[in-house]
C-alpha cells in the first residue's frame, strides 16, 4: 500500500476521533483510526498483512542503501584524491560526513520515539540530515530489527486515543450504543 492511497480524506490529526455528524465509510469502525507508517501502512496494528516481510524488507533495503551510499562516498573521496586538493580538504570532508551522519542518526532515532517538540528547528536541520543520510538509513536498519520504525510512538498515541474515545463514548448520557452495551435501562418518567 502506498501512503497516497491511505491518506485521510477529512484532513484530521491521526489517532483522533471523527467529529460527530461526519459520515464514515461503510466498514470503517467508529473512533480514532491508526496512522499509517511508511512501507507498513496500518499492518503494524495487528502485525498482519506481511508485517514481518515488510520489516525484513526495510531492514535489508536500508542496510543495502547505506552500503551503496558508502561506496558512492568512497568514489567521491577518491575523486578528491585524484584532483589533489590536499589532505586538509579530504579530512574536512570525512569529518563533515561523520558528524552529519551521527546527528542524522540521533535525530532519526529520536523521531521514532517522540514527536518533535519544535518543528521549526527540525526544518532547519533538514539540510544537515540530508548530508548525513547514511546515519538515517542506519537508524532505519537498527529500528526495523526491533519493530516497524515509529511503531511504538504511533501505538501509544493510538491506544490513548482509543481509551479517550471509549471513555467519552461510555460517559455520554443518552447514547443508545452505550446503554445497550452496559445493559442499563433508562427510568421512565411519570
């Protein structure tokens, strides 16, 4: 499944219930819906639909891409040696990629566990993370060995949204669905 096919039509925050009066498509359960994860869709909820194969594919794909990127950087470094730009420039290039990769790894890894507190700061780091893309690929590799990248964060958000939705739904007075589920009858007025 692609992310475009899973996009939400009503543009609401993921994990939030649909507003009252909004028609839901047939077969869609009431309440908050799980947020899709890149390469996994919503298979992370029940670990179905080839979830294990997808995790293995992400792990192998991210590691293979990181290795290929290292070869490309090695060829670039060899180009610098052929151009005889000097050992200082070569050393600066190596240090720059190492630092940027470390920062990109850390930011990507932290992004799997919590939403960014300052999205504007994350936007300013986008260029740095692009230079250190090998660190991001390695973070995807290591995280996919544990779970789908970002699964823990989205599962926590989804479960808390479901809990809040169920509390609100059962706490409402006059909700026929809640009354039928609890078995209580409303007293007759005289």
